[in-house]
């Protein structure tokens, strides 16, 4: 590698602007030195030949980085103009929805992919480019910066000193006690003071220079964590609907865990029961209109023994828990969240087998609407067969009864009723508030006798092994941020040249703080407080 | 307790007004012997006001049983309080009374604006029943308030440096910013006036799903709801109806506020006979520009980590607990991300491109606009999971 030797004897890498050791400018520089990265030799400023150089230089430019950030920012904003696809009703087709709701703009919004912006390839690409830029940018600077700070010498070149923003030069009698006094004061304020040939370098807060690099590392770890989401097995996201009294395998656990829903509770704020302070708000919104609690009381079971097809699993109770919003049930890295519910789903329906004329009843049957039986025997020669069952009944386009789903929203039945005097049976189609006798007039009917309902709860099953990586990334980011923002790197150089004393000072931020500190140090001493040379610029 | 709480907030509000006058006086009066009595009184009154508002916060917390940051009124008032708190801290670092003259009126506007929304203490819906609500919202508001100090500093900088001798793009945009502040005042005045007058007009209208509904206006309807039929007698008929996807009542309020802002602005211009910024310029003529620039940067440097912690990290932790995922691209989250990206860009521009001084001041103004957009427009217009029950 080519190198540049400074007159002070230090050998610098090519591209160095200010000698790493003594600070002498090795190139033409402005009157006030640009102290970013200590004028060290950055790869991006030095090489520009191969394609790799060019890519490196592209990404190491903060200008490019800022552009990437700004483009991401603007794109993100556009993504909030209309709701994202995940927030529109799941039953409608997005292609129609956006046009219907938002007209021509909505149509274009959809056509350009803004309806699903944040998982679009180009949005991800933007984020990835920011990541790449971050890495290259940091590497480009941190290594030379480290070299420069490590090689700096106490005695600095005169030009380096007088081109610092804070600088003074004055004739000062040599006075050992005054000199020691300064050293003392600097040390008291936390400076590490180094002396060499009667010159001083006082430095503090150098570690804050690494703040940006630490925070960039944190960001990178966070981005990597976010990408791991797509690695199989890292992430489970399932939904389960579970009825009161039901026991179900928890999806996403490979048959390992089972859940029993004992009860679902929905509570609202009611005027009578809430404290005085809430009355006005409840009055405005309406008593009973505001949700207070969604809760599913569950029991968690674990399967013991291997999974055997067709065999009932052997279960061991693990714990009882009340799952509420903000209080998920956690076990073995899984978390179960309360997300939705349905009140009063039909559970069962009862009917009396009745003589239409006399209204005499010959027994009652209760049909489980999830698992109805084929036949209900009432004794004494009376029985009822269930020929067909439509849990969610409607008439299809051919006028035939059909079902929309397996959920008993609107159950209908085709019964065959047997009695001692009707040994061949009579057929009746029975739905809610509706009876059809397809084969002529019947003697008997199924008279509605009541329903039972229960609540259904929806839970989300989640296991996310990326969380701890995200946590570490976030923590490192915060540490770096605080390190770089709440501390600053301050240096004071004092050099005696013949009968003159040169004082220069530099900080990477918070000049105001540095100046105040220097006033405290040089006040009442023979030395002259450095003045801000930037002040007389304008 | 509830009564005490409101009284304390009212006291704080009045004290902030008084403190502003003192800070104004501090600019006019020549400094004697380095001690500036007016500014000392100003900061003293500010601190008492802050303590009173803290009292409001604590008593309301006790009354409600949860930290009062759960609806738009509470959150915005808290933001105002943090703004004053941030100012007090910065004042003791930099001792610039001018900053008080600009920050306190902004805080006063923020609190007045907040008071236009329903003020009752409301019980918490299940999603908000979490300690993370308090932790996330208070830290985020504190971060935003510290960042907002850079706006005050930026405004001072711009009023000082923008050349008022001839109209230009810069004078236009500076007036534009001031006009917005004045419109907030307009909003407060219009809302209060119609409220005092007890104005109410009910409409039947058809929502976007084709269902008929009712909408009550508290201001004369300049724009009416979709296929709206006025049901209250002797009320103004709207000039136009809005399509169903637009919330006509909110738009109506915005239009009224802008009109009121325009009227006030016009009035000021008539009285002053020059641009508002030009009229304010003498106030800031002695300011040390480098110092103001540094205050702006410093407040971003201090506020950015706080904002990151509150608005992103704590928000993610809470979202993971409450909504099963730490990030859901809901508009409020996205706008927090946008704010964060913006200030990151700000810091990088300052570091590498040397965007100091006036450019930096403009950026601080834009940053504040983004924060306000997130606070106001995203809550009221782009409803998401976070949308508070306000109207
Ligand atoms: C959203 C992503 C980013 C965040 C949150 C971020 C954050 C930060 C912060 C807080 C600082 C310290 C600023 C100061 O002290 O005033 C910083 C410095 C820096 N950032 Fe970033 N950054 C991001 C992206 C980038 C990118 C994409 C690049 C590359 C082009 C980059 C390059 C730098 C450089 C070169 C510094 C200065 C380092 C120094 O002072 O020695 N950053 N960054």
C-alpha cells in the first residue's frame, strides 16, 4: 500500500488529509479544519477504480443514505393515505374495494400496489438498501477514525492548532504553578491529561465517538431479526375459534398442546356500577356501550406420550388461566392472545314431538348443533330420525335448501317422525319459524321447545423466536444512541512555542458546553481563553 | 378531586400566559448588570405553572385510577406540559428568555387546542388497560416535546434571518407557518364561541355503506354530510354536500378554523401593516444566531433517543402484548416511524452536509409539522387502532 510520510515522522495511509499523529494538513485545506473523521484516509475517498470501489463509494455516501431514508419516509406516508389491505373487510375483493370506496385514486392506489405497500418487494428493497448503506458507511469511517484517534500525539502541528475553531495564542510567562493548576482543573473536570515536552493534550468522552457505529450495529441486528421472521420454524401465527366447553388442539403446536375453553366473559361499563368520576363519560358514550373486559377462562393441557393416529390423546393439565387483552397466556415460548369473540352462538335446539290436533307431546329431543345424532328414540314406539341437517340454512338458486357454512347460525332440519300409528314415518322440514311438509299433511309435528347458546372466543397463537434478537438489536441501538448523543468528545491542546502559548479545543458537538467549561478552566489564570473563530466568519 | 384537577389546569394555563408576558418584557428591557429581573420572574412563574399542571396531572390520575394520557384531550395536554418541562430544562442550560417567548405561546396553544375535545375522565377500554400505556405514551410525548423545542428555536432563527425587505419564497413559507399557528387560535375561538352559543344542528345522512345515520354539528354547516337532510329548524343549510368517505363534520371544523385563522391573520396584517414575521423581527434582533442554532440541534440530540425509546421501542413492546405483534403498520405506527426517519435524516444532513443555520431551522419546522400531523390529522382523519375517542 502506498503511504505518505509526514514531516513529524509519522507514516500515514494514502488519502490522509490531516496527519494522524501531529495533525499537520497534508493537502490543501480550508482555513478552519474540517474535523469530521479526523481527516483520516477513508477508503471511499481514496479508491475509485474497480466496480467494487464504485459500489462501495456509492453506499458509503451519507448523501445516498439520506436519500434512501427520505424515499422510504415518503413511501411510508403514501401507504397511510388509504387503509392497507389487512385493515379492509376480509370478505371483499381488494380490487373492487379500493375503486368502490375511493374512486379513481383508489383504483390507482391498488394498481400501483400501495394497498400492500409494506410487504411489497420494493419497500423491502429500500429497507435492505438502507441496511447495506449503513454497514458500508460505518466500515468506511470507523476503521480510519480508530487509527487516527489511536495514533494522535500530544504535540500537535502549529497549523493544526491555529485552524481549530476554538483557538488562542498569547505571550505567557512560564509559571509552573499556573501550569499545574490548569492540569488540575482539567483532571477535575474528567479530562485525561497527557503531557509531552511541556505540551498538553486533555481529552474526554472519546467513547462517544463510537456511538453512531454502535447504534448502526444495533439497527443491523434489528433488521436481521426482522428478516428471520421468514425462516421456517422461527415464527408461528395461528388463529383458533374455541367454543365454551370445547377442548381443542392448539394449532401450530404440532399436537403438543390442547386448550379447554371454560368460559368466555364480555363485560361493559355500566353507569350504576362505575365510580363517580366516570359518570360523565359513560353518559356521553352511553351506558353499556363501552367494552370493559374480554376474557377467556381456559385450561391448558399437554399431551403425554407419542401421537397415535386415531387414538384419543392422553393429556396432563398444565395450568388454568384467564386470557385477557393485554394478558396473554404464556407457556413454552407460545403465547395465546384474546383477539375476537362471538356471543350466544346456538349450541343446541329442543323440540317436542307433538300431535298437531291435540297438542299432546310424546317426548322431547335435544339436538346438539355441532354433532347431531342420527336418531332420537322417545320410547313407546315414538322416535325421530334426522334425515338432513343444514347448520346455516338458505335456499340456493335452484330453490333447494342448502348450508352456507358449518356454523349453526340458522339451523334447519329434515325430520322423519315415527309413531305407533305412523310406522312408515312422516317427513317434515323444520327451520326457525318455518315448517314445510313436503309429502302432504302430517299428523305430527316437531314443536320448538327452546335453545341453548354459548359464547365463542377467538385466540391468536403466537410463537416468535425472533423477539430476543430484536430486543438485543433495540437495546444496542439505544445504548449507541445515548452514547453518541448524551456525551461528547472534547479535546484541549496546549502547546508552548518559545514564549507563546497556543491553546486549541475541539468537540464533536455541544460547543456551547465546551466553551462554558473552558471559561471555568481558564478564568483567573494567566492563559488566554480560546476564542470561537467561527464567530467572526459572518 | 376532578374539580380540583380542572382548576389546577386552568391556573397553569393562566400562569403560562403571564410568564409569556414577562419573557416579552425581558426582551424589551435592557439588561442591567447581567441580571435580568423580568426573565427571572418569567421562569419563576413558568415553574409554578408547571407545578400546577403537574398537580392537575396527579389529581386526575388519582381520580381516574389510571394515568391521564388515554384520550386526545389528556394526551395533548400532557404534550403541552412536557413542552413546558423541556423548555424549563433548556432554559437552565442556555438562559435565553427569547426561547420562552416562543415556546410558551406554543404550549398555550396546544393546551387550548386540547381543551376543545371531550374532557371527561373516561374508563379504559380493554386494549388500553396496561401499564405500558402510561410508559409508552408519556415517553413518546416527552420525546416529541423535546424535539418541538427545536421548532421554537428554528422559528426564532428564521424570523431573525429571513430578509423581510422584499417578498420571497422564504417570507411566504414563514408566514405560512405563522398562519397555521394563528389558525389553531382560530379553531379555539370558533369552537368556544359556538359552544357558548349552544349551536346544534342535526342531519340525517347516508354513510358509505348506504346506511342512514345521524350527525350532529356544533358549528354552522358550510359543508354537509353525504345526502344530508337538515332536521333542526332555523339552522344554516350547507353550501355543498360531501361524498360519504369524507367526515364532513370534521372537514367543516377545519374550514371554519382556517377561515377564522385567515380573518385573524388579515386583522393582524391590517393593524401591523407588514408581515407578521417582519413585525416579530425586532424582538429577535439581538439574538445570538449560533446559540439558537445550537439549541435547535441540542434539543434534537436530546429528544431523538427519548422519542425512539417511547414512540418506537416501548410502543413495540406494548403492541406485542396487546395486539399480538410488535408492529402492524397501522397509520399511527407508520407516522411514528416517519417522524423517526425524518429526524434521523436531519441528524445525518447536519453531520455530513453541514446543514446548519437556516436549513437546519427549516428542517426543524418540517419535523414539528410531522409531529403535529401525527398528533392531529392521524388521530382525527386517518383512524387506526390508536384513534382516541374524540371528534
Ligand atoms: C434509519 C437509519 C439510521 C439511523 C436511525 C441512524 C442513526 C444515526 C445517528 C443517531 C447518528 C449520530 C448522529 C449525531 O451524532 O448527530 C448517526 C451517525 C451517522 N450515520 Fe446513521 N443512521 C441511520 C442510517 C444511516 C445510513 C443509511 C448511513 C449511511 C449512508 C448512515 C451513516 C452515518 C454516519 C456516517 C454517521 C456519522 C458517524 C460519525 O459521527 O462518525 N446512517 N446515525
